């Protein structure tokens, strides 16, 4: 295996180079969603916005994911270190087993809020604020902690801020959590390798946000099954690949530029490295150029129109100039001229 083969295959499996086009093919959409879950809402979007498979779909899939969410086939929860994300209801048992953060000893407030939710059959945060003699931030923090433990769930079917909170066990009594989540994590990592093709330990840690012990246990399980192997790839380092992918053949690498925010699947895997590379800069989004992180879109995010201060690139000056229009076009796809001014390109004022 070589770096070019891996990157090319990764872009294909992520559906970045061949996005889904059929609005009516809900089955194909769900299959792709399953591979990329937990899927987070777009970073800095409004609370309650549905998740989207950015750039993997040839149309705006917000309406499609929202319609699936309204049918309760997408479930909102806290995964990957407590981040908000969505999974298909059919996979809720798997992902809640992996990412659940149990509460060893509940506080009085946690007990009281859980009891109120259970007895009421569902209650909003505003109702809890009215009925409890606690500050709003205490109630919010408690709901978050109960949500991380999968004791409650937030019913998000639209963009309404005042959502209902319900008892998790009442809705999904069939879900029984294993004390050891290693086998569940191993199952999830196979899906991860399926769309990443090759991944280093740092990428696995970055994307999953799991403890190193859990990750190493899952990798050991997969290696003992001979499902994955460890190998060194020039330009990518030491990592893991599925055994069935060892014989991948070279494909033509398409020239491409994608602007992706920090909630994106690929960005999550490399976020620590990206933060370090662009340390001290206020990053709006990152630029994936020919399958590699080669730039960032800088500026100060605001609710409403705001400028892009600079488009910084990790490219040779000649290549950056040659691909200037292509890169600006990719940025403009997310920041149209009607609302946003691009002040600089690679340090030079436009």
C-alpha cells in the first residue's frame, strides 16, 4: 500500500469524489450515514439544526436528514467525548455502549431531575427551570451529564430550542449495556477503517475520543481475528488497515479542494494536528486539497455576515497561485460573495 492509493480510496469511500445524487434514494443515504456516524451538526450552525453529510451529497441534505429525524429514525445523543451527534436508531445500542459515561454516584439534583422526567413522561428545560429552585446553568449541566450517561435523551425533531427531555430506558428498554465495551468498540473501528482505509493510532484517538486502554483493547481484538494488520506507510506513518484492503490497486487521483469544518468526519480524526499546525489563528474551516490538509480559512465567526480574513495555504507559492481560482471557488461555496468578503489570499490582499 502507498499513500496515494490510500488517499484516493478514502476520498471515494467517503463519497467526496462521487457524492450521492438521488434525492429519493433514502436507503443509500442511510447506508452512507451509518458509515459516517455519529454525525454532528455543522459547526457553528443554529441549535437544533439537523446533521448533514457535507460534500458527500450532491444536494442540500438538511431536508432529507430532518425528515428522517422527524420519524425518530435518527437519535440525538452525546458521543465521542460528550459531543452532540446523531446515530441511526438501529445502531443506538452499539454507540451508547461505546460512548456512555456512567454516573457512579448521582447528586441530589441529578436524582431530582431524572425523577421529574420519569414521572412526567417528558419535560422541557423551561419547565424544569420554573419548577426547580436552581440556576439555569446548573440544570443545563445536569441534563448534559444525564445525557452523557444515556439516562435521558433529548427529543429533537426540528430546530425548536425548547426541546423535550425523556427517560432513555422507557423508550429503549431492550438496550442492555455491556460492562466491557471493547467488542462494541472493535465493531465500530471496523466501520472507521472501512471509510478511512488506513489510520494511525493518533487518528483513532482523535476521532473516537476514547481512552487509550479501550482503543488498544479493540485493536487487539481485531488483530487477533486477523481483521486488521499494522503497517508503516511512507508519508503517513505507522497505522492499521483491514487485511482485505492490502491488495488495493492504484486509481487516478482526481484534483480536488474541499472546505470542511471541525465537526467533519475527516477533520475530527486529525483535529489535534490541525490545531497545532494553525495554532494562534482563528480558523473558520480547513481545506482538504487532493485529500490532504493543506490550508485553512481564517476569520472571526459571527452570527450573520462576516469576512474571511485570509485563506492560508501549505503549498508552494507557484502551486498556490496556479490553483487560486479553484481554491477560492471552494471557499465561495460556503461563503458567497453576497454575504462575505475574502480579504486576503495566502497573505496577499485581494
